[in-house]
């Protein structure tokens, strides 16, 4: 996502002392580690996500809707985000879908085409959002306003979806650069017996609370 050169100031729409914070979720670019039962390495494998969470004032009073836009907050670098009007210079993503918040990151499943995931939290008092925290209220599934879409199926970023490609160790990779030992994701299921007939490599993952699947059904790229 391209950082804007300058960001116009947008007035807050929240009332009283109620403020809304946006926190970059750590569930972008999920990946899975090696061994026959693949261990979850989502906290260190992402190409498109940040290595830590941070927060920024979003100026929306905590209420996001599909079609709303946002972008990086220049006052809360490197991972802070805030709301912008979609035609403002600082806007870099648009909300595709709004999900409920969750304390279990793997339980958030955004639609295909999601390039980034941000968690909206609400705090009371004078906290300016620079230190994070707050009560999670919802999750925004965002798509870049630019032509760069790592969350598209096969592009190698975002959450793992059908049509993506993975290495022999279940690490998500771009299909365009997939080698002979790579596999295409034909399904994401709970048990191997649920995989489609074309599956040649059902990859059993280490159990993770909240994740809606435990097996990657791998097939020919």
C-alpha cells in the first residue's frame, strides 16, 4: 500500500470523550510452517502485514460501513490507520466487508480480494490512540484503491483462499512464481475426507482456535 505524501486533516465525527481507534490486525498474509503436521506460523510469515500492532484515530466514532475509505495515519507511523473520504489524497483502501471484532485473529475470515485487515477499537477518555488498546468493536476487510491487490487469489498475499498457491510446507506463495513442488489450494476444510477429488496433497495443519479449517486441500498448479 502506497504511503501518501501528505494527508489532509479530517474533523472527528465522534461526540464527547468517545474516541475510536483503528488497529492493524496481525492476521494479514497467513502462512503455515513445515513438518507433516504443519504448525501455524502466522505471526512471522506475512509478506504484506506488519510485525506488530498499533493504533490511530479513525475519526468515525467507531462506525464503519461497506464503501468507507481509510489510509495510513501520518501521525501514528508505521502501522496506524485512520478514516478518509474516498476522494481524499490520503485514502488508500476501501472497506469491502465489516465483520464483528474477535480476540482470536484466526476467526476473522474476510472475502477474497481483501488486501488488508484492520481492527477497530473504542476507548474512553483522553487516550489519543498512539499506544493501542481499547475495546475491539469490529473488523474492516479492506481492498486497496490502487491497482496492487496482493489479496487476490493466487497473488501471494492476504488471507489464504481457494485459488491461492502454497509451497510443499504450506507457505503461501504467488502462483506466478510457483515451482514444481508447489500446490494450488482447491479447498480449505476441517477434515481430509472433505477435500475435492482432484486433491493430491491434503495438508493437515496444527489446530488453531477459531480458524474455520484445519486442512489445506492441495492440487496441481
